[in-house]
């Protein structure tokens, strides 16, 4: 994009009244709007008039004009959407521009979460689906002018609960086929076809402006390849990067058709781009002989076409593969960069250099064609290189996998494009990291689907007793619980148990899944059933792994939590005291596991009405946490809140107020005013103020909770409901007084 693009402009504007926008700097752009193509044409004769369309409908969809040919999906609809978005942005006609890749449910949810964070200045609490639903509800109520672009929508059903609508907004959807949006009755669907002859000639002349002689035979070339935007882009890219004329390109085009035979001629009738991409690859190979461009294209065809970081290609694994493995690392990286540039110059992919790292994009239909034309041996080699490159770049944060969507989406694309390559003898580490990334991003619904798919494949390939199968089962159970579907997890897992022989259950790899089942039962509100599962699991863990093993300790903690949830406090306290003593002897009082166990013991004491014992354990846990982690660590803040709750329960109001005030202040400094822990401290402090008759202070804090909570919590969060109810009660009391 030219001038002040959506990636650059920030114009201060007074924030609307909605609390979500209190900290926003206007206008706001969220998402990666694709760069407009070289010599982009607005297509005055054939492109739908989006401005006119939005006067009759606030929701507009762009689809290909032909439903019978896959190549027709590359009709320029994304470019037209990007041009419309850029036009509104440059005209300052929108306060909020959202560009969301909607090619998968995970991408759609992640896009909404990114938008909510961009507007509010903080990542709202809750699952990605809850955040997305709250954000869509806010769009319906806000007075901010917004445009949401959902690009390449994979399934119209994904919008059932996430349809962006509002009196000040516009929704623009692009879809690969009309069938995707046929049930979306609120959408005004417009078709996008090929260039007209005049548009095609104007585009061709603009791209070949450096040497007018190259235009010789232009009209005949346009007749041959039609007005397909991709075919025209590739043809003019090849001509512009060489000394070829349009006549010369026509000769190559028809010769390639003859070489490929009748099947190619049938393809040509469907789409010229089915031929022109091969000529583009030939030209790229001429620019950089030796096979590097072929290897680079094969690698790109396995990645996420909506944008994979260019670092994948210049990584040690990627560049080594592209360069053929014979060059030193620095030269191999330079070879990879040159190969990417050649592919870009010949119209096979695009590189958005406005961002760092630069997203590399490639049309999905072209990726499919390249994969189909790549020999199996080369496809396997590129698959291994792609796997190694993604693993090389995958970030590790505190031992947990958390990756940008471009990497995790590329891992999914790689899984789909390489058949069983990632299942050769076992489940590849990249598959686990991809699922963990969904877990970490709280994309719980997509995570359930992902782990379910992996579980079915692993069970079919390796059987239920394989270590990877059992590890996947544990992940799937956790994903079900995170998605609020613990009851489904229980039903699913109980069915699986019937397929497991008794000796499977005693294998070390099966034990974590049994513990996860107990956790799921607690989350499903079935704590007594959880005790029945976890009791034998603890015994088996201690017998198979030893009482001091980390998994045995975790199993005992889960059993203690189940005892507490089921009201069996004596059993819970007995087990936690034992675990606390064991941890203190082995790891010391400042070990995080020791502190967490002490806090669990305090919770059990408090639930059992032993408030004095609870206060004693909370005080010790707080002191140890502050010594080992610091006073403003989230765990220290949460422990201080719990200690305040115990003091409140004991009627020691002054101490409760002090704990809550300290926790509120620390949370504001370390976590931000909209963080759930800060809001919990504020709510608890307001409750104590209310109980102590300090209505003005309580009212101020409840208002703060409501204002900040609307930025960071789902709209139906119980904390918001409680704060509003308490504020209403205070207002009524003050009016009565």
C-alpha cells in the first residue's frame, strides 16, 4: 500500500463512551491487510461497486463467478477487498479496521482476540471463543465506525455465533465458492469474474511500461490466456523480468500446452493459470539456475498460503534444503533469499516487506497444483525440511509451546500436504507443538478438534497403548475441560477405557491420562466419581513410578482437590499434609510446588471451617512466595487475596482490608487494572468496604470493576454481574438515606 497505509497511520481521536475503548488510540487497525499488487487495477468495468453495495446492505460477500473450476477462485476478490479497506482507511472513514483470516476456525477466533486486544489494550480474560463473542457483542453496540473483513471464509457455519453486525459497521466477506456463503441470508453476495479485454490491456500496458516493444502481440496474448488476474500477473511478470515479448510468451505458452498434451488443453480451457505458473517457474530457474527455485517453491507449497514468515525459508534447515546442502550457512541463506526473490518476480508468490518478519503468501490453488506436480521423493524432502525449519523457529516460553498463528497454521498445512510424513513410526514433535500452541492461545474449541483428530489417527496407526496415543489422550481431555465440555470428556474417555486392556492402564504413559480423567470429573461437577478414578491412579503411580516421582505427586494433589470438592475434608487435609511434608524435605519451603501445596492445604482448612489453621498456612505461603517470586508475582497476589478472604471469614476486617488493598495495588502495578486478579482484589476490597459501611469507597471500587471489567472480561462474567448488583444496592441505600 502506498502513502500512510493501515500499518502506519495513528490519528488521535476522543474515545467513545464504551468502557472497552477507554485506552484506545484511534483509529485502530488489527490484522494483516494484504499488500496491493504491483500495478493494481480497480477494474472499473468488471469489479463490483462495493461502495454502492454497502448502501443497500451492511454485509457484503465476494465470491468467484465460476463454481466449476478451482482456478477461478483466484479472481482478485482479496485484492478488491484490500483496496476497499485501504480506501476507507485513507479517507478516515473508519475508526476501526479489522482484517481477519477466516480460512479456519482457529484463525477466525485468533483474529477476533487480536482485535479485542488492539482495541482494549489488554488481552481479555477467558477462552478465545468467549472473547470473540464479547467483542462481536461490543461491535453491535459501539458508536465507532468499523469495517470487518473476513478473508477466505472456509465455512459459513463458523459465523453462527460470531456474526459482526451493528449500526455503525460494515462486514465484507471473501469466500472461495458461493456454496460457502449460500446459507448466510444476511449477506449480499456479489460475483467477481475475469478482467474485461480493456482492463486486461490496461493492466498489461502498465506492467510492461519499461519497454513498449515487449507489448508486441499483447492483444493476441490476452485472447489466449483470457482475463484471469493470476494468469495475467504471471505472464507479465515473466515478460517484464526478461527480454521476451508478448509474442514470444505466446509461443512458449502454446508449446507448453502441446508438451503437456490433451489434459493440459482441457486445463487451459478451465484456467490459463494452470499453464502460466509452469512458465513462471521456468523463468525463475533461468534467473537462478541449479534447482534452488524449485526447492523453494516446493517448500512454499507446504506452508500456510495466507502468510508464513520469510524466516522459515532463511532458517538453517530451510536454506540448507533450498541451496542443496553444499553451501556454507551464510551463502545458503543468501541463496534462499535470492530464490524467494526470483519466485516473487515471476508472480508465484508475494512477500510483504512492510512487516518484520515479512509474510510470504501463495495462492492456495497454486499450492495444490505445485504439490501435485512435485515428485514424491522431492515432496518428502521438502516436507522434512519444512518440519525442521518450523521446529527451528518455534518459540519456547517457560517450557510451553506458544507460536504465532503463521507457524502453527503452516504446521497444519504441512500435515495436510504430506500425507503420513509426520507419522513415520511415531507422532512428530511438531504435531504436539501445534496442538499445545492452540492450548496456550486458549483456542479451546479448535484444540478439541485438533487433538480428537490426532487421537483417531494415532489409535489407528499405533494402537491405544502406544506412548504417543496416551499422551494425545491426556491433551484431549485437558482441551475438553478448557472448552467447558468436561462431561463430554468423561463420556469419551470412559468409552476409550473399554478398549484398553488392564495392562495398558498400568503403563507409565497411561497414568497421566487417568489423572486427567479425574481432573475432568472434578470440572464436570462429579468429584466423588473423580475420587473413585484418582484413588487407584495414585496407588498405581506410586507402585509403578515410585512415591517420590513428579507424576505421583501430581496425582496426589489432584486426589486431594477431588476430596476437597466432594466435601471429604479430613481425607484432603491428611493427604495434603503428607504431600507438604514430602515436598519440604525434598525441595525446601521456597520451591514453587511446596508453596502451591501449602496453599491447597490452606484452602482445604478454610473449606472445613478451620479458619485459624487456614490463616496460618496462607501467611506462610505468602511469605514464602514473596521471598522466592517477589511481592508482585501473580501467585503472590492471588495468595494475598486468599489470605484476605480468610481474615474476612474470621471477622478480622482491618486485616482483610489491608490484604485486599495491598493485592489491589500490586495487581494494578504488575498486571494492569483490567487483569482478572486485579479485578478480583478490587471486588473483594469493595465487598469488605461495603460490609464495613464505607459506601463511598465501595461504590468507587465497584464502578472501577465494572469499567475495567468490561475491557477485560466476558460480558456475562459473574464478577461484573455481582459488581453491578452491589452498586445498585448501594445507590438504593444512599437514596433512602
